[in-house]
């Protein structure tokens, strides 16, 4: 959490701490007198604000609303963007994802041959292995849409035929049992791991471990169940959304031995036969600096092997991660601009009230000047009053903003449970630096917009001020 704070915040905190320690350690009479005078001015400011509670509250209402809005909006925006970043990080910033893409001009070929052939091949996989130490992990997979049955229960699922490393890439957490192993793949065992949604459909009242399900006339023994997780969001033509809860995982070589290379896909009123050796291949690069060079080399290999067809797509999550982080920085900048506008409006309101206060208290200023108060004492009195006003408003805005951050998601989740509407939970993450930045800005607003009224009060002629009614 502490790494979220910018360097200038720590510098400002160190300077303020050093000044405070120096002030406390000092024993000079002048500094002790200054502290006593400042304490008296703060007490007078609080007393003056308390005497005009409604006016003081209305004058800082803009700052309260502005700070509360910025804190809550930053929290909701930070939570949503953090979810998006986590989705990308699950794919791995050092991963390169190559997918088979069906070219649009294959419909005529499929009509003549009854089988559409496209996508990644074993030759592509062998060429990817020539990168040597630059590639630390290669995970191929096939996707086979099918029906899974257990007794009278049935679930439409997506069968993922892959290797054991697939669980490491997507950081699966097992609710029970185990994931696929190298022995399962090498011996072509009929074992499977169920997603949470498939397990609930097929085994709503019993433990699925050790049971056998039927897929395409073959029985597969359930050896594990994946814990429920949020789907990933797709973007663009090369990045598809994935709902892991509806998947069934089997060993890669088992799929070739049991189902063959041709995949039959039923559509409305027809059947399409597709020959796709690998639906996707994920490469993990050894160094983040090698991701883009290796990605460019892979694109060149695929262009040579698959020309003139464009039946592949390469996705580099690192690009999406960096773009998402840039979008996050732009969002923070936008929120800072909104905060500046809100505080500016609140500061104008405070200046207006302070100017009216100077007019009302003209006689008081004249009496203080006649009793020996200097111009800087008058400036300090009104300046402290403005700063105390904005600081209290800033603290109140922070409390309201934090209350919204914790209350709104809880209320949102409760309404989802009541079924008032459908949707996903509202993520929120408190952006700690913006709290301190907002408080600092509220103090600066008090100084900036209280300085002119304070200076104007100090310039009043004592004689004319005493005559004022």
C-alpha cells in the first residue's frame, strides 16, 4: 500500500516532520509566543465558526462535496481498473498467446471437402520450440464444445484439452481433488477436471470426485474441481472472453486418441467439421524485455507458414497491461482535475463569505487595531479562520467519502441478492494517497482564498473602522 504514495508526498512529510521537531525542540521566547498566538487564533476561529454554524457549513459545502466525490469516485474507479488489471495479469505479462482464427473465405472450401482445415499445427509448435532459452514454457490446447452427462443430468460445456501447466498460467485454485498431471497426458488417461458451474449442474447433491461422466461416448473419471472465479473480459478480435466455470479439462493427448483431429460443431440445422490441431498455444518468455522481440519473430514465422491465409492471431498481454496502466494514470489525472474544479468552486464560496465577514466585523477590527494589534496580527487571525474552516470541511469530506466507499458496495451487493436487478458486484479500493492530497489541497484552498480577505481586513483604517456601525 505504501508504494502507492508518490515521492513528493514522502518528501513533504519529511520536511513537515523536521519542521515540527525543530519547533518543539526550540526554547526561544519568540517562538513560544508565536505558538501561543497561533493557538489563540485557532481557538478564536473555531469560536467564530461555531457562532455562525449554518453559514460556515454552507461556505465549505462545496469542498465537502468535492472531496467526498473525488475519494468515492477514485475508490470505485480504482477497484474496477484493478479488476481489469488482475484479469490481464492472470494471463501473464510475459506470456504470448497465439490463437487459431477461422478465415472467412473457408466456407467455399468446407462445402467442397466437408472439412475446414485451418489454424495452428504441430509444425508451428515445433518451430516455436527453436527459440531455446527465450521460451520457458509452451502450453498448447484444443477446445471441443460438447455435452457432458451424468445419469439423467446434462450440461453444455467447453472441453479444454491441455497440459498440466495450463493451471499455472491461469492460477487456478482447486476446490477439491487435483489438476491434470504429466502421467495423465503421457498415458492418455480418461480423466477430467470440472469447472465449478459444470460440477454444480452435474453433481448438485453429491461429491463429483471419483465419479465418471460421459462425453462423446467416452467415460471420463473426475479427479478435481476448480474453485469458482470471475470470467475474464475479452477485447478485440484476438482476445476472447473466457468463463472458466463452464469448462472441463482433459489431457491433450487423450483428446487426440479419443476424439481425433476433426472437430464436429453443430449449428442451427447443420453440422460443420473442422480440422484444428491446436486452438491456442501460450508461450511464456523468460524475460519481459524479450516479449516483444519474440512476439515479432512468432508473427514472422506464422506469416511464412500460413501464407496466404491469415488463420492465426497473436495477443501479447503485456501490451494490454501497459495500455491499462496508462489508462489508469489518465483516469487519476482526470480525477485530479475534477478535484481542482470542485475545490476551486468551494474556495470561491469561502472567499465570498470571508469578505462578508470582514464587512460585518469592521468595528471589531478597529478595536483590535486601537488596542495595539498590528496588520500581520489581523492577517493571521482571518487567515487562520479560513484555513480552519477548509480543514474541517476537508476532514468531513474525507469521512463522508470513506463512508460512501464502504456503504455503497455493500448496499449494491444486498440489492443484487434481493434480485432487484442483475449485474456484478461493485468493486471499490480506497486510494490512500488521494485522501492526503485532498486534505493538503483543502488547506491550500484556505490559504489561497483567505489571503485576500485577510489582507483587506488588515488594510482598514482604525479610525474609520471604529466609526463603522
